C-alpha cells in the first residue's frame, strides 16, 4: 500500500466515525429483502442435499423478489429489484427449461438476469479466489462478477452452487474469511446481497430423516452469514413427499419467523417448480414427522431392551 493509499484509508475511517447516535442515516432501516428469509446487504446460505430442490427454491424466491410478490403468499418482499443468478451446474438449455416451468406460475420477469458458466462462449473458471504460491488471491472471474454487478445493479446475487465459485479450501478458516472479504467488498460497494446454495455434507446425508443440522466446510462460512435456510426433501407417506425449510440461523428479528415457528420447520408442497404453503398440509406433515420419530424412538428402546436382556441372561451349562 502506498503512502497516498494509506492516507486515503485513514481519512475514510475518520469520515465513518460517529459519536453515540449522531449519524446521518435514516431513522428506520428495514434490514430485509424477503422477510424473514433473506436480509438486505448480507449473506444468506441455502443449505441442503444435492438434488433436493435447492435451485428450485432459490429460483422461486428470486422471482418473488424480482416481481415484488409475497413469497408463498405469506412472506413480504420488503425490497424488490433485479436478481442476478449465476449457475455453474447447468448448461443454459437446461436452466432455461426450469425458467419455462416457473413461467407457468409467474408473469414475465424483467428483474431476473441469469448466466450459465457452462455456456460454450464462456472460457473462464467460475472460481472467484485461488491460491498462488500459498497466498490467497482474487481471480479474473471476481473482476468479471464485479463488472456484471455494476452493469445489472442487482439487489441480490445468487451463486449456484458455492463450491463452484469458492476456489479455496472450504475447510480452512482463513480461506473462508478471505472469500467472504471479497463478497463483503461487493456488498459494501454495490449495496447488494448474496445467496449461496451450499451442498450438505455426508453427515447430513446420514441424518436426512431427522433434523440434525450439520454443516460442510469451515464454520466461518456459516458464522459470517446472517441467515441460513436448511432445505429438505422428505418422504411423508407411501406416495407423498414434502419440502421442508428450516430457518436454522437468523441474526435479525422478525415476528414472521416466530409466528410460523420457522426454527422448527415449515412443510411446503411442490408443483412444477413452484412451492406452495398450505397450513393443513404443513400440520399433517408435522404430525407424520412426529409419528415417525416416536416409532424410531420405540425401535431404539426395544433394541436397547433386548440388548440388556441378553447381557443380563445367566450363562448356560
């Protein structure tokens, strides 16, 4: 850093220094884009098993935000604007099929901009960061992304999925902090938000029948996010499945979060790319979940009881 750059940095800190509550900001600041799921100027993680339907859920939210329409008919869009969606897992033709299915439920959305990093015209790795000679550094893709954000002016940027853009060791806390510093720079400069789709780990696969919440990668990735939504595809009956969302972490208060008990989970129907909240279905699904848990506990008790009987049985002969 040059002397001039250092002086400029010092000056920026002086300008950002306030005493007590004497600061020139709006009195009432709304921290939400989509209350209570997606905060403004922050990072949200949408977490779940690969193939569970996270992309559908993120697209559904994105269209609600772009069109300014209540999500699921109950969650308010507090700040509407353009969503910039980057997919690194689907070719353009397949992603377009998803959007056509969504259009069965939504009107044309000119506030949704997307790009596939698998487009044949794009000859660049999606990684935003890499290591060179042991040091973390940003990549040309990070500069391209900043250019896209500057052009599109999105209220939210979706990275589908995080592992395709990370480029560092996701289990290393310093690498995670470097990546987040890059993202936070973009958030500060362009007043945008980020939604990361994150694949669940093997522990999550082993516990997908219950709500044990595990997390793949450094804890920094979860801790530095302001919101984390866990998404599950669960079998409820012989021919009935549901999609369950759990607001596992939320740093900002919302009455809606508590009203709908999102920390315990909400069951949704899923139809051709659209998620639907139906209170009767949710209550029925929760009752089926309780039944399954009771049966599971009964089997554990019976198994433990049989084990105790065998251990206490007197030896023969």
